[in-house]
């Protein structure tokens, strides 16, 4: 199995429980910074559809609420969980609210943002940016906030990740 640095990162879930990214070892993970009051907030529905469609094959959708972009996630963790559940039926795991950039950047995003592709170098630019981590713990793809969860390029990358052996 891969010894990706991602697997060493501690996580705090939305309900306050702890874990690590290593809990997802061997599974593809789509990590998305989310917000409840953003123009892209309806993507929660598409993320939940992806999770429903691919969870049995191993895909994890992991949301990290973030309030760094125009204050679009003002609620506390309980408010966020309630909103996601009642408004979009979200059942995929949510992390505790945190920062995806800056001096208090969550270590998960410190690692994820090392993956660069053409239009998305370095720092997270806005809510609903997506990182696909493969079964081997390496970032395979990065998608802009404007790319919908059901976009052909996202589906193709997820299918590729699901077909790949664990590292």
C-alpha cells in the first residue's frame, strides 16, 4: 500500500469525531471545499449523486466547509450539517469547518494544493474546487469550481480512479 503523505494527516469530522485521511486508504476520494451560501452551493446535489452512484465501488466524497471566500459559510459545524442534510440530503462525510488557504490552512489542503494543472496552480481560488485523490493516495485530478460534479471530465477521472489498483 502507498505511503502517501496524505494518509498521515489528522482530520476532525463535522460531528467532532477524529480520524485521519489514512482512514480512506485504498479508496478514491473527491475532496471539495464547500459553502452553504455560494452560487455553486447547488453542487451539493451533484456531489451527493456521485457519492450515491459510486460509494459501493469505493468512492468517498469528502466535503470541507470553508468560510474564506466572501463569508459564504458563516454557520457552525452543527448548522452546516443540518443545512446539508435537510436541503440536499447529503450523506457523504463532512469535515469540521476550516481554512483551505492562508496561515491557518488545513494540512490536507497544504498537500492537495501541491498538485497543479494548467489553469489551477497552487492555492484554492474559490468554493467547490475539487481534488480527486486516487486509491494510491496521490492527487490524480483537480477541477475548477465551475466544473459540475457530473461533468464528463469528472466522471471519466472517477471511473479511472475506481478502475486503478490500490498503490
